[in-house]
C-alpha cells in the first residue's frame, strides 16, 4: 500500500479557474492525493467516488469540520447519516414526490417558464444567465419551498451566499460574513411566513414540514429550506446555462437535437460535462484502502464527481467533449447512495422536458457569437457566470 501523496502545487484558485486539465492529470498520475492548501484528500476516479458515496458506514457525511456548518449556521442533513439523515430528508420529501409534482408543480413549471421566456427581447443580445437561467430557477423554487414572498433577487443572492460559504474551504472570513447576513434575512422571512403556512397549509416544503404530525425541530426545518435554496437555484441555473452553451458551440449537434427533440439527452450530457455540484466531502470512519492508497481513520476525503464524469475508464478519450449523442453511461452529477439529490427529477422535468424545448421553440436560431466571452468559475459548485446570446 502507498501513503497518500501530497500535492503542494495545486491551489483552490487553480481549481476555481479551470479544474479539468488538473483532474485529468490526477486521474492518470495520483487519483488519490492530498491537496496541501485544504489538507483534504481528493479522489478523482469514477470507480472510487461511486464506491465512497455508496458506503456511508466507512465514508460518513457527518463531518462537522466542513465550511457548510458556518455557512448554513446549522449541522444540516447533508452532513448526517442513517436514521437522522433519513428523518430530515423525508420531512420535506412529500413536496417533491411524483404525485405532488404532477398535481401541484407541473403546470406551474410550464407557466413560469413561458412567462420568463416571454420577457426575452427577440433579435437582441442578452445575458441569458442573468435574464433567464437564474430568475426562473429562483421563482420556481420559491413556490416549491413556500417562500413566495421572497423576490427573485433575494433568492438568487441567498443561494449564492450559501453556496460560496459551503465551498469556502480556504475559510475566508468575508465569505462567512456574507452568508451570515443571508442567514439573518432568511430567518426573518421564515418567521414572518409561519402563520400563513399554519393557517393555509399547502404542498410546499416549508408548509409540509410545519404541519407534519410529528414535525422535526424548527431549527432543522430552517436548515432544510436553506439547503434547498443553496442547491435548488444554483444547480438548475448552472445546468441550463451549460446546456445552452454546449449546444450553441456545437451547431451540428444543436440542429440534430432540435430535429430529434432529444432534450432529455441534452440535459443529461450537460450536467455530465460540467457537474453543477463538483465536489462532495466525506469523513473516513476506519482505516481503508482507496485503490492502492492507504487512507487512515478520521481523514477527510473529497469525491470529485466533476472528474468522475470525465473518467477515461468510462468515456474513453472523449470525456472532455460535449456530445449529446455519446454512448450512454450513468453520470454522478446527482450523487449516489443515501445522499442522491432529492431534486434530480425536478431538474430533469423543468429543464429537459419544459424549459429547453420551450426556449428553442421561441428562439430556434439563437447564437453565441463569441464563446470566449463566457466566464466559467467554481471549485465546489461550477458553471458559467454569464452567457451573452443573440435571440433569433
């Protein structure tokens, strides 16, 4: 067995700017490696990341040392295992059940998608990220969570503050100051709307939790809603922008996707190609071997699904490419095991079945004149920060 090698050269700034060439080298040379700046062990091959996530007894999510706790001001369900995790996850699961999606949310998705796409000015160049991807994700989520009183701008700002805080592995104080302010604003909103949800229950996540027969503690309800705000805006926002970028920079694929109407395939390829959530943390509960590397009890590992989704063992030498028509393999963007993303089916429906066909039906000749102007960023969570397209 080998000791965990140490990488002192790679920084969080490098991975935030452009992680994929770095992960490619790591997969080939040091697939299990300690990153000096964080002290955590990065695991980059698909077989290892999947195995880790599916074995919570050895690789626990219960790690209070991650930046998620100060960012969310709570020990959230994302950092819990077993019965405790299951109880909190199931507390709001009824709001995302297939039955409720059909009865309460499906028509809402379609109406909001149509409303927000209709605002876009035909023939003009707009920033699709700011003008569509972020606000429509915020509005859909506000309804699903029962936070209709929050504005799109507030939802977007809160989500980014939480995500930046949760990914703050460098522990920069300024990022936690921003997330603290967001927490204060969210807590104040939750307190204001509790009477409404008590007197007028509905199928939104907050209402379901508040009116449950055996409710979880109010503090954990708040934490659950914040988890949903953090991931429930960034994931669909970044996925939509990534898919549109992928299609517009591959015009032959774009035309074929429109012809075949294979929007679901475009969705899956987009989230594989650039996973909105790139990294997940685990605490090692016992001495273990990952590949040929010995990892000691109480070490912290980061599974890099961004890397796993491009692993040569699965995708050959084409994993770095956006290709809607590639041979299908399961990707890891929505996780594996007990912490599989609760919003995966919501994202598939809202983007793959509603937003993408609607958007390109309205603007079938949309163009991205200069892909080099698109700025990509993120280590823990990644996507484009802008998307200047011309709407034709």
